C-alpha cells in the first residue's frame, strides 16, 4: 500500500485498519472511537482532563473521533488521520502478510 492509497481510504476503513494495528501491537489506549459517551466510559476520561484538553484545543465536544493522549485525557479530531501515527500504520500494513490480509479484507468490503 502506498501513502496515497492510505490517504484515500475513507474514515471508517482507516479507523478499522488503525484499530487492528493497535490490537496487534497491544497498545489499546490509542485506539480510535466515535466521540461519544461510550468512548468516555471505555477510556475513563475525567471531567478535569477533558476540560484541560478542551481549553488547550486538543479536544472538542463536536469532533467525530477520540482517543487518549499521553496523559490519558481525550484527544479528538474530525479527520482520524490527525490523531494517528500514519507512518507506523503504513509500515505495519506493508509488513509481511498484513498487506495481503488487508487487500483481501478490502476486496470483501468492496464486493458487498
């Protein structure tokens, strides 16, 4: 997969791919979720941390996606790419059997 192909993935596909990467490397705290109360319950965000990151413009109530920053506070964006490590994701996708598995999965999604 090229950087251009990665950049052209829709939000749902790239979030699914990112979360699969996070699961494989066992770094669950940076998985992306829809910015709603379920995500807040999953992460256990505090009111204080949320207000701090809102004040520092790292979190917005109206953004579509949320993850945790290094301090465990909410970090959000409307474009999930803004809160992902895209170079690490691209390296992972192109490593070994991951690219074949991803291509097969995307073909299955496209044919439905």
